[in-house]
């Protein structure tokens, strides 16, 4: 009987870890979206004149 309890707790532990991983993934995606700069707001890169001679 204890074998079934161990398997059940292992399964629950795996489910909890999967849920935590998914939550962390969603937080990272939300942070990345918040930090993202829209393409319209960026400027064209200008070459550094020091390298032109």
C-alpha cells in the first residue's frame, strides 16, 4: 500500500513542478514583453565615424 502512496505523491510532486515551471515561463514571457521596444520606436543604426578614414 505504501508503494501506491509513493507513486501518488511523486505524481503530485511532478504536477506541482510542471505548474511552477509553466508559471515561471509565463512570468519570463510577460517580463520580456514589458521590456520589448516596438520596431516603430527604434532608430536606424548609424555607423561609428571613428572607423571611417
